[in-house]
C-alpha cells in the first residue's frame, strides 16, 4: 500500500480512515464510479453513507488529490491525480484506459481561435478495445 497519509497531507487534507481507503481503492482499481467506490467502502466501513463518499470526493477534487473524468453519455469516474493524460473508452465494454497524448498544440490552436486562455485540456476518445474487436 502506498503512503497515502503523506500524499494526502501534501494536498492539505487530513488523513482520515475514509480518505485513506478512498485513496487505496482508487490506487488499486484505477477509474471508479461513485457507486463502485461506495460498494468497496461498505466492505470496510459498514455504516458509511453515500453522502460521506460524495463529501470526501468533492474535497479531494478541490485539493487536486483526485480528479473526475467525465465520460460522454456515462457516469463520471474518479482517479488519483497523475501527470497530464487523456482517456480512451471502449464503447462496448466501457473499459477505460489512460493514454498519454500531447495536447499542447491543440490547446494552443484553440486558444488562438477562441481568444480563451486554455489552462486545462481533457480528451476522451472512444472506440472498441482489442478484446471487443474479437467478438
């Protein structure tokens, strides 16, 4: 298990048992919906509420410890914050993978044509994963 206590503190968050378990679940499972995270959390904290999960998730997002990944036409998933990356989603089995792409030129072009100062670029690509292509 990673030392999430120190990492939480670096993000100005108290290392509560619930936050440590959220970090551990995301660290082990990668991209998780709130519902899946709630299922995992119930195994360790049998009286935890969904409201507590949401409260902690929102606080952890505000402090850049985790990030929300918005998948078109699907529920958002959450992951530990890492280096900048994009996501690729299988439209058949909904498996999500990280993919490293340099979006700097795209962001620069968008900034020039829109006159926005672009400070964040999210990209979600969809298609069929290798396994689903075989079916």
